[in-house]
C-alpha cells in the first residue's frame, strides 16, 4: 500500500506537466485542505466569512496557485509534505487577501 505522500508527488508532477486532467485531479485532491486552511486562517484572524466569501477566497487561492504557469507549485522542493507546503501557501494567500481588503 502506498503512502499518501507517494501518491501526491505524481499528482503534482502531472499537474505541472499539464497532463490531461492533471489540474482537475490536483484541485479535487486538495480542495478540502484549501477550504480547511481558509477556515482556520479566518478564525485565527477573527474574520467571519459568508459561504460566498469562502467560495470566492477558495477560487482566489487556486487562481494564485495556477498563476504564471503554476510558479508557486514549481517552487516546491520536496523538503516537506506537499500538504504542509500547500497549507503554508494558502495561509499566506488568505492573509494577504485579508490585508488587502483592510486597506480598501
């Protein structure tokens, strides 16, 4: 039986190589992690999100991850689990979003 880590790396590679279904499979695999991290970050920042705001923020996270030929994903160095790396990225993207919203 393969560990989840062994399954994530080929998934990332397929996504980065733009294999058919690669991005969709990546999103399907990590959607729950992204939503959970959004929820935790919002709670830690004492920000209450509506369903629509949560959905929009999730979309923004995946847009940021796919931006510039998936640059943020290409920076992954395999020195941690992919889930840990993504959670850090999501947290940073969400906090930047909240900070930008504050200045508007």
